[in-house]
């Protein structure tokens, strides 16, 4: 027998306001056709007054707990991945902790931008396996709209707000059983040499301001396809599985062209890739759990299936995780 982190439930949350490309064309010099052709995005959700990263995270957490059948006070580890926290400190995770009625347990944020959820998942998995916690709530939550330059048409059309959450439980399973559930392997990477390709031009210790998101899209695209294909192969090698055995890939929802190119590089059929970028846009750390929960609730992703998560973000950071549900 071996200890694995098993996904027990998922949840997600979106702001009330949906913004289609036609409305974006009223804000900046762009068109629906231009956005769809280059990104695949048709819609996004933008946080309004009273909607924050922590409120979206708390809503997704409550839904995930309900799906798992657990109470908030049964959770002993909360990790929130975000690049857009409510405050510089304290952590969003502590606000969620209070909201779900869980006190005195481990709660902290991780900052790895679009790869943040993979970093949070890998960290939670490691802590669960050491016995530091029994049940974990792992959340990706963002209000990226508040980091955007609304005069920069190349970036402001790409992003949206939202949150996704998963409940994990440390569970004894038979490692020799190929159907045994849990996280099978996670691989994470970073390379700070590419800071200038995707970053926010502000911060407490530099400008004293929040700053705005800046990106060189063409260069990011090139690195994303290469890095994601490599880390997916790395995880497959670590687990002894082949790409053909994967039931679903749940990727970071950055750009439809990146999703297509990565799938082709691995020889994966497009129908095995969960795509929500068209309706949610790029929600950074929220995109993987948000896409996962969407596909669980519409019935595509089912218990027993083999699912690959992958993401790449500013830093650069990137990673992947293979999970048996």
C-alpha cells in the first residue's frame, strides 16, 4: 500500500459580468474576428464591485467541499495560487480559511502566475504524503482584469477573472493496481532568464504600485509549445504511461493555438483536450481547475479516467501533473 493524494471534489466560480468580444471592440481598437483568429477567445468574465480574488476563491472552495461531502473544518491545508491577491498580505488562503470556517490549520499562497495551480497542487501533494495534513483545499483564483492596461489591445482582450478549487485527501491505495486513484507524478520548472517576456511592471519594492501586465506574445507562444511538450513527456516517462493512455488533457487556457500546437507535438487528438478558453479567456492560475470543474460537471471527465494537467506562465514557470481519478 502507498499514500496518494486523491481528488475528492471540485468547484469553480465566475464573476457575474460576461463580456463578449463585441463589447471589447467598444473599449479598444479590435474586432471579434481579430481576437478569435489569434486566440480562440470569444468571451470572458470580469470582476465587478465587491467581487475579489478571495470572494471567487471562497465560492469555488465551498462548491468543491460540497462535491467532496466534506465540511470546511475538516480541511487542514489550504493553498491558493494567485498573481492578483486582495492585499499584499495576509494571504488569500487565510481569507478563504475564515470564510469556510476552518481555523488554526496551514494556509498560504503561492505565486507562479499561470502555472500557479500546478505549483500549489504539487506542494499540497508533497505535504499530504508526509502526513503534515490529511485533507487539502487547492485553489487557483484571479482577478487579472485589475492588472491589465485597458489601452493595450494586445493584452487586455486575452484575460478574464475566475476561480477553481479541488479537495484532495491522503488515501492508502494499492500501488500495483493500475486503476488506483490519486496524483501519480508532478514535474515543475522555472527559468527566470525570461522575465521580460511576461511580467507586471510594478510591485511593492520597486514602484510601490500594483503595475500592469506586459507580454511579448510571439516569444511566449514559442517557449510555451516547447516547454509544455517537454514537461508532459517528462511526467509520462515518470509514470510509465503513454500519451495514448490519457483520457483527457486539461491545459492552461492561454490561447487556442498553443493548445492545438502542444497536442499535435504529443500526437494527441484534439478531442482529448478540454478547451474553455473560448468562454473564459486566460484566467491565469484559475484556468486549469476552472476547466477541470467545467468538464467534470458537464459529464466529460469521469471517475477512473487518466487526466493530465499542464500549464506555463510568467517567470517562466511551467509544469504538469498526471492524475488517476
